[in-house]
């Protein structure tokens, strides 16, 4: 009996990002809903065709979503917040939840639901809201329709459902948290909906359901464990239901393994790229009634699978369980990788031979499943090609540079710390920089106008000559510096007009990175990112930012900040090599940045900012793994920055996350000045500083750049007052939440004028108050 093969889900955006175009033109009112829905149906058909052609035996259905799969789950169970009921049309209501809806003519002004990161990925999901006394109602219209579409001879379709416990844990409770309320309170009301759905699916001839419970790989408290026991038992006991595949991913089950094994489900899926440590325990303890779905092909990275290794794992399971109880699959949904390597025409053949995107991963799965029975890995073309690719990657001089290795090995503690402590540095910097109390600055980027994007496109495709493009950028910098001086800002920036993206720019300047043409990965809704491929040892060929920063400094007597992206963020937002520890790769990036900091200093820049917006998202899912990560991440930042002289001021910036639980690590980075997002949460972060006293200077963001709204002087002054209540005023800076590149100049100038005015007002108030 052959071993079954499948994948947990497929990227949704379409090979040419057709979904993006369809969504955005639909939102703009330029195409009909039917056009959008037809495009979506065509994309789904393409997925199933690709899976069939690769030879998979079972396809997921319901893994697709027009905007987000957690939002789909909320709609499926009727967890639609009451305020959206004002929108009649279901599709319009769905997008109102995802993006907000303003129709003054109809008296509608709805904000979007919150959005946050999906586990430790760079995908953002919509956070469902669970109200006090929340009721649910099954609305499976869309899922049933997709099931009908998927019906095809000879291939089984497996509906994908986000399980009830993970769904609630990913939601937010609108009840009073102080009273101990959590979204899990709604579980008894929610379970009957799942039971009803399972019954409906069985009556439609569905034989197996994929119940996604990724929360099973997290640290669970007693309540969550109890919720799992109740929920899984209830679902397993549903009369006449399809087989249930309890599906986990992104880590090992570890201490939650017993919950999964005792669930009463008919199959268990585990992520063996991250949780291989579970395998032996599973093979000895898996109940006879359960089969095992093995995630051996990585859904989180783009490297070709070591098929021999995958075969060894699968064959081991076949030996222990028999072919009928083993399924070969992807580790998680393939949502997190680009679609098809065949779309890449610019990658050199050697590098391309090392990679596998979603379509290629389907074939890898099929190859491993076909060979599962064989005691030794076969010599089929698929296995031979995988072996050859791996050997070429191991032997390639492009991945290993001895000078980089030697330098990284020679790093010692003295390179990971500034030569003097903060107070001594602060005194020297004050003497050099002459900044006022409450210095004002921005985060780095200024509006990337149409004009700038057009010029970059013209230069890229050869319509604008290099020297003309340089002149154009210099004019943009000059204009930006003039405006900042006119606004009265104290520490200036050059504006980052030469960068499309803060990671791509540095990746392109460093050896060891490659860029794809179509390697897009969904970030949220219609938005995608194209992470660089970090395949080899990292070498800085030449100074990367010095010319721009030196030029910008030459235009003004005020201090100009040199502007770099930090080592952890470059690592986090790339597809990272898997042939050495991430910590080692990060250290190499840090060394390259350390040289850049030195060159900026030598060029006369007295301030260098090294942004680390992604430092929080690298935090491992399990608490026990966090200290090790924070150790090397903080060390990498310190290695990048601590070669700076005491009178050079190092800034860093963080955003997009809640940082309250990692303030000690942030302090350990020892930047002289930290600018950090806080205004969206109305300075909730600042409350954390009441208990943790941050030792260096800090600028909690006082202007929410995510909104086109211009904050008033009074609002900003009020935020400054809140910050000043917990942070000594001598160490307080005044700045926006993040870079300004997505905003327009008019609103930016108005907002910054108000920010400067608020800082001045506060300065005067302090100077009038006699010191105790
Ligand atoms: N310096 C960058 C900018 O201003 C920081 C961006 C970010 O934090 N994501 O655009
Ligand atoms: Zn930011």
C-alpha cells in the first residue's frame, strides 16, 4: 500500500500576484465582486492542479482566503462583531472587518479589526473579537462552495479548519481582563458550531478534516490544557463525523504531546523540520487508532529538502507503524514560501538548483512518499537531483569565505561592549553635540513620493543614467534637509530616498545575498514582501551608505544620523541559510555593519542609528528557548555598534511589536538612544518603564505615522507629559513612532511642526520650573 501524500496549504496570492491586483481593483471600485471571486476560484483551481500534477493523493480545501484565514474562521463560526452588521453585503462586511469602511453618505464609519503576527512568522492575521456572552452561528457557505469546486476524480479533498482552541487563543477578549476573563470562556458556546460543521461535512461525503491547532506547540497553562481536553474530546465524540487530523506546526509538541495523543482524533500531524525531537516518543506511544502525518518538507524556508534525511524519518515511521498509518506532508502550510521557482529567470543555475518553492516542494513530498517503503533511499531522478544539489551547496566556494569565518571566530567580549558605560559616553556626546533638552528627531525615512519611485524605476530599466539618478537623489536629500531645518528639528536624517526597502538595500550591497524576481510571500491581505535569499557568508564589498550620509551632513551644521538596518532585522526578514546556526549568520552580518559604523564615524557622522524593528519577532515560541535567542541577538547588535567611540551616539529603533516583556534585553543592547513605537497603544509601553527603569536615553513615539491624521500640539504634549512622568527628562527624546516613507509631505510637515512645538512648550515649562 503506497504512503499517502499531501500538503497543509498553499500560497494564495497567485503566481503573478493576481489576487493582489483583483483585490485592489475591486476595492477601488474598478472591477465587480464577480471578477474578484472568479480570480480567486481560478487561483484555487491552479493550486489543486499543481498538487495533482505533482502526484499528491489528497488536497487541502479552505486553506485559501481572500484576505486572511483567521478572519475566514471568524466568519465561519459567526464571530462577527455586532458593529459590522450595519454592512449588508457579506463580502463588503468581510472587507470592512479586514480594512475598515468609511461611507459618510451611508452613515458608516467602521475601523478595521486589529492585526497581528501569526505565531513567529511574518504573516499578519486579523484578530477576532470575543465579546462577553459571545454567541456563534455556523456560516459555511464559502467552505462548501470551495469543496464543490475541488471535487475531482481520484483525489480526495480535505477541508482545513482552524481548531476551536487555537481560534480562541488567537482572538482577543473584550471582557474585563482584570476579572480573569479570557477568550477561552467562549469555548462551550463555540464547540457546538464545530460539531454541527463536522456533521455537515460528513453528510457531504467529506472523509477527513484537517483541524489546525498550532497553539499545541506553545507553553500552555492549566486552563489552556483543560480547554484542549474538553474541546478535543467533544469533537472526537461527535456522531458521524469525518476522520479528524489534529494538525500542529511551528514547533515540537514536547510537554503537550500527551494532550495530542489522548485527543481521540484519528491522525496527528507534526512539524518534523522543527519538532523532530517528538518522533521517537510518538512512534512508541501513538494509539493504534491514529495515523501520523509527517511534515518533512519545510514550509517556512526555500531550501531544497534533503530527501535522504526525509526518507530516513518516513521510513522509520513506516517500519514502526506500517504504510497505511503514515502520510507525507509539508511541515506547515506553504503560505510562507514563494510559489514557483520556474518563474525565476535571473537566478544563476547553481543557486537555483539549491532552492525549492511551493510547487517544487509538492514534488519533493510526492518523491518521499513514493519511496517510503524502500529500506534505502532510491536512485530516482528526484533523489539524485536533491543529492547533487546538496553536495554542490556544501562544496560551493560561494557559501564559505575563510576570511569571514576567521574573523567571526576571533570575536571576543571586548568587541561586544562599548569602551565606556553610558553615563561617561553621554557626557562626551553632550559636549560634542550641544543638543537641547528633549531633542527632536525622526526615524529615518521621509515620504517616498511618486516622483522618487518613478526616478528609481527609470534608473533601473536604463531610462535614467546613473549620474542623473545620483543628482536626483542628492536634490531630494537637499530638499529634505532644508525642510527639517525649517521645521526646527534638532537631529536630522537624509531621508532614505535611495532605498526601496530597509533590508533589500543592504542585501544588495552585501555578498552572500541573492534576489528573486517573483519570490513574493504574503504579509497581510493584498500585501506581500520579497525576502532576499541569504545563502552564503556575508561580506561588505565597500561602504554602503557613507556617500549619502556624508553628503547629507555637508548640507547642515546640525547633527545628521547615519542610518543602518540592524543584523537581527536583516536576518529576520530574509530567507536564511539553514546550513549553519542563525546566530552565526547574524554575527557575520553584524561584522559587516561594524565596518560600516566605523566608516560613517570616519566620514564625520557623530550619530549612527541601527534599526532593529524585527528583534521581537525572532523571539522563540517557547519560553525555554528565549534566553539563548536574546543572548545572541543582543550580542550581534552590540558587535555591530560597539566599535564606536564614546562620543559617537548610537541610536536604535523598534516598532511593530509589544516590547514590554523584553525590556531587559533591549536595555542590554546598550544603544545610547532608543526610539520606540508607543503612540498607537497610547503609551502603554511607558507604563512598563514605571517598573523597569530603562538606563539610557529613549524616545517613545509621540506621533502615530500609521494614520494620515495630523496630531495636535496638545495631544503630543500630553503624550510627552505621560512619558516624562516615568522617564527622567534629561534622557527623553521626542520623535514619531516610525519612518515617514508611506506618508505625504503635507501631513508630515504639519505633524512634525506640531511635534517640535510640543517639545518646545515642554522645554520652556521645565526651564521655568525651579530645580529642587
Ligand atoms: N529607518 C527606517 C525608516 O525610517 C525604519 C523603518 C522601520 O522601523 N520599519 O523607514
Ligand atoms: Zn519603525
